[in-house]
C-alpha cells in the first residue's frame, strides 16, 4: 500500500494537518501560559509552511512517516516551569487524539447514514481520507507519548516522577533515549526482528480508531482506497 500513489496522496492530505495542529497546539498552549517564544518565531499559525520540515515533508510523500519542525519553548517564561512544560508538551498528543475522534465521528455518521448502501465505501476518496486521518492521528499521539528521546512522552513522564528520579531519568534519556528510539525503529528493518512499535503504537491505534468509527478501521481504509 505504501507504493500506491492514491494511498500516498490520501496520507499526505491526512498527515499534514495532523502535524501542523500538533505543533500549533504546543506553541499556542505555551504562549497562553506566558511564553512569547512560539509567537516570536512565527509558529502561532496554521500555515503549513511555518511548521513543515523539508526532509520530513519528503518522507510524508515517499514514505509512511513524516515530521514537522519542533516548536521551541522556553519553560522559564512559565510561572511554574515544570508544570508549564508538561502541559504545553501534552497538548501536542492531545490535539492528535481530538483530531482522531473528530474525523472518526464524521466517518461513523457517514457510514451509518449509508448503511443500506455500503458499496459507497469502495474507492471513496472521502472515506479513505477520514479513515487515514483517524489512523494517523492516533499513531502520532501514541508514538509521541513514548517516553524516549525527543518525543513528548519523556517531558510528561518526567513531571510526574519524584525529583531524584527526574534527575536520573533526564540523565538517562539524554544519553540513551534517542539511541533506544532509533533501535526500536530499526529492529524490524535492519535486524529482522519483531516490530515492537507496531504492538505499542500501530495496533493500538487501529483498535482505538475502530472503537471510534464502530467498524474495523483498516477494513474501511482499504475499502476507501479500493484495495
């Protein structure tokens, strides 16, 4: 499916707003809590050009992944730096969860309204977009909640740890977090090992999406793409 041009277009349509709103949520929440940095850097906008990374955008087009430019936040502008950083960080994945539910409910209504004619699913670009948007947003949310490397999850987990454990965890993550994340990504492709990320990100995302739309998400996506 990765090599299918139709799937690539639908993925691009779904992934760009998912990434843009993710970064906007980081920046806007930080700005509302007193940090002017995102506004000064022009990140308080929904214009994709302000958020998309050139290489990450190419990956969106030619691979099943992609990324945007991280929003820079200065926690020392917050009244409570640790809490402010946790909240602004958590707003990114939360925005993806909200988007997944929003698109999923629209898709659910669309399917229910056409229960007597489910053939409309076949090759339907709107259905494909909605299903892809649900899947991608849940995948982005779950992936970013992994508490490793530069991902949002490590800031969130750090806030809830006792102070001594925070110091130890921060030191560990700076030394090994990114390495462990790269290894997780490389295991199935370089070492021919189990795809651990599929079990902690992709399959849960498909399950959550199926719960929202009320039908098997991957089956609806495949029907929408005509495959």
